[in-house]
C-alpha cells in the first residue's frame, strides 16, 4: 500500500531546531508508560468511549506522573490523566466518572471550540508537546523528558476553562455513557461533592482540574437529579475492579514516591495484596534488590497468573544485570498478557542479551509483535535495528533505524537511513517499498535541514534535565524506557 505523506510532519520537523534552544527547567511532570496501569485505564475508558459512539482506537490515553489532580483532553483525540487523580480516587467508579466526563467533552467537541477561542497562542504548546511525545517515543528518553518538562506544556494544554454549559453538558453525557455500560453516575457525584469546597475557593487555590472544569452548586444539583433517575445508580464496583484500582495506586506509590513514604503508607502490618505490591516495588527501589526479588516471588507464588508480578520480577533481575534470569519471568508475563507492546519489548531486551542466534530470532519476533501493536514505537524500532545488525541483516537494520528516526521526528536522519537501506534491500519487496516511502515522506525535511545548515548527520543537541520520581529510570514504571505512541493521524504508513 502506498504511503501518504503526512501533513503535520514538516511543521514538527521545523520545531525540532527551535526547541533545542529552550531552557530546561525541572518539573514534577513526566509522561509515564506502564502496561498494567494502561490496561486498567483502558478497561475503564474503552467501554465509555464506545458508548459515546467513538472508536477507542482513535483515542490515546496518556498517564502523567504528577501528584496534582488533573485530567484533560487535547486535540479531541488524546486523554491525559495525572497519577494524582488516580491516587485521589476512592473507588473505581469515581475515576470512571471523571473519564466519562472527559469523554463527554471529546464527543461534544468542546475542546475544539475552546481551542479556537484561545487561538494561535495554543499552537506552539501543541507542537512542543507533540515533539516531546515524539522524542520520548523511545531511546531519546532524556531529550523527550526535557521537552515535556521544559515549559509546562501540560499546564498550558489544560489552561482553558470550559463554560458552565459545557460542564453540565459533559456531566449529562457522562451519565449517559455510564448508564449505557450499566454503571452508576454516583461516583462522579461523590467525586464532585468531595471537592465541593473548591467552589468557594479563590481561583488560584483551586486544583487545576476544577479551574478547567468549574464546579457549581447548580451543576452538582443537576448531576444529582440525573443520577437519581438512573436505572443503574445503585450498581457498585466489583471487588475485582476495586482491587485493580488499589493495585494501580500501590504501583504508582511504590515507583514514584520516596520509599520511606511508601513504607509508611503501606506498613508491614498491612498484608493486603496492594500493600505487599507497593512494598516490593519500594524495596526494589531502595535499592534492596534481593529483598525486592523475594517479596515479588511471594506475590508470584500466590498469584502465578498475574502478568505484572512476573514483569516486575523480570525488571528487577534485568536491572540487576541478570538478563538471563529475567527471560523466564518476562516470557511468562508475555504469555499471560500477549497484547502488551511494553511487555514484548521488555521480553525482547532480556532475551536478546543472550546473544545466541536463537535468542536473537526470538527477540526479533517479540519486537515485531510489539510493533504490530504500536507501529510508531521508536524504542522498539531501535531495538530491532540492533538485532538486525547482530544477525547480519544490514538492510533491515538501516530501515529500522530510519523508522526509529521517523517516529522520533528526526526526518533528516530517517531520510539518510532510508537512502542507505534501499540499495541493499530486495527491489520491490515490502521493506524496499517502505524505505522508498520514508525517503519520499522525509525528502523535503532533509532538503530543508541541509539548506538551514543543519546537515543530516549532525546529531541533535542533547538536553538533560532533573527527572522526578526517582523511579529506576526516568519515566519508567515497567522496565521499558518511556515510549509514547505518536497521536493518531500524526503520520501513517506503517503497512507492515
Ligand atoms: Zn469538564
């Protein structure tokens, strides 16, 4: 299938150079990726998105590591949830209520109107953020994180206020979606009532969420009336759903809070599964890896079918330098949750460290599976390039490097590697056609870069920043460096 050049890429490519000049400031905000949390959030969001007559595949869900409570949508296609919001939820239905409300804003097109009102002032922030996502998309973790943190784009992106009419409209839609999925709107109501005091607070003291989504007594009353009339108003969260929320919260706490705080929030006297999970992670980060391993093994012994416990074990062993021992746990995690690109990549990294021909074949298979799930995952492309190189497949190695660069928004590099790949790939093969497509898509950007005195082989300036959280690696919860998929529509053309 021929590749259609993207409309947006040239603009993004231009912005790369400009961004490198921006000062870098430390920020408490980091884009995070974690297979378990993403799966749980998606399991909350997807039925609501479907109930809104939208396609879950079109809407990306991002997790931001930030203690403040916030949720917002951008571009009508991306939802962002702060870890602070997840930590604040007392029940899954509260979080689902907020997700349903955000879905209501997307379905009603509220963002589009707000953006128009703000006008061009918003555009640079969007571009900057998109670039941050691109850069972060794999490998170039530091650069991406710096871009994300550099000018508080997230705050800017959520720096608009919905009108009262939009808020009430989104509330009503939220209850409609909850009702359509057999769920209660009471969680949303509880959530608002919990923060009712915010209504009377000065604007500046309100949480960002309630600055963007202003609360009012009228609004709460209208929601109350609607929920009272709901058929499913008394439906409670299942024990399984409650456990999933608690496990997300335990994981966030364990990875992102200082370990002493986690031990204090989840004291040894608490032998619940979430408490033991949080402590195992905190112990691993302390770092006391042997104790972390034994605590995680106890969780696995009790729940052998939980993929995330196996993943945590794989991560601990891999980071301890025991890649060979990490293969087993990752293999089991992948068997239990085969649809997770992050787990496939984690497995590939561990197994590739073995270095044998069979190990490399297995790693390549896992990476190809990951790339079928997330075709724009630059980190997976980079790993694939290394493996192809080790296996003596220079054409594929160059093509995969071009793909990685393309998904990082580095068009000159993508162009150069696609050009290098073409003569050694079999003419007319799918890989050859893909290289040809990348060459075509990136041609203009490469010419422009050369003209502007930024030769394609000049490495982009590296920026570093203070990273929050103190997690084992920046932006990483689950053992794989931050890899953020590019928003749908930013480009297309991965037809293999
Ligand atoms: Zn709202």
